[in-house]
């Protein structure tokens, strides 16, 4: 009889002025904490009440240099789990998401993966965008931060963690991970906020992202592109 392996998951959430959204995500994660997993919030210098909101709902709230890559690497340094799950503060997860992570990394022997994503807005174009995002991700084995990347810690450390760049850190991490480990496309859906598209306009945002990805593919530095993104 084979002993069941207990997999501890460290859930790492980079935040910056997210008091309006972080509480909702942390409340969803309380069941995970009850199962023995840990939640780590990494603040990049919030000027609102993000830290105060998070302190009672997370296992650790730490501060680091701003920038998602810096923050997520700082979270990993404080993590105790052998599995890392990176979530954005505006994410809505489903009840058994953590069981899917354990299933794919243990039973399916994948080293890392991500979830299908749905945008929160109701506009019909969001349905098109999310379908294209999910399809492109599965075909290319490139994940975005919105998709809730999860990875075995030993593999994450083997590739050196998130690269120290201001943009496209998720793409660069994916490129390294897919060279050494099988990739899980979890079909079940997590929800991410569509506020970026709503604030800038759907078409302008899509065109901007295509342009930035194309320039990055051509070799333009991520730090230079970060200025254009913002």
C-alpha cells in the first residue's frame, strides 16, 4: 500500500494598493489555510489599507521592493510549501482549485501549470479575448499571471525564479519551465478582473498587448516596454 503524499501549497499574492479587492480573495482562501496550506501576501509599498486588511486573513504579510517579480520571489523566500501558487489580488477562484493543483502535479506528474481564465466583464468581446488567451496558452505552453501559475518549488528554484524585470516576467518564467517540465492546462476556470480593458478600452488594450508582445519577441527589453504599458 502506497502512503499518500501530503503536498503543502504556499499561495503567494503580490499586492500594491489593493484594499478594494484583496479581502475577497483572502476570504476565499481561508479553507485552504484550514487544510494546512499557507497564504503569503507581499506588499510592494501600498499607500492604502491593503496591509491592514490582509494581516488578519493571511499567514504572512511581508513587504518588498515594488514589482511583481520582486514581490513573488520575496514571497517564495518566506514560503514553507513544496508547491507554489501565484495569484493576483483581483482573482476569484473556485472551491476545488487547490485539489486540481495537487491532482495535476501528483497524479499527472506535471511540474507546473495554470488555469483557464475568465474575465469578469459582461461584454461579449471579453468572451472572445478569454477564449483566445486560453487557447494560445495551451498551444504555446506560455502562461500569464492572470491564469494562476502553480509550480513545484524545486523546479521554480531550478530555473532561478522569476526574472528581475518589470514586465513579461510570467512569459520569461514559462519559457524556462517548459524546457524542463511537462505543463498542465487546467480547464476549470478562475476569474480575473477586466478592469484593465474597461479603463483603457477593449480594442486599445488588446492592440497594446499584441504590440508589446511582438516587440518583446523582437528583443526589446521588458523594462523599456514597461514604460509603454503603464
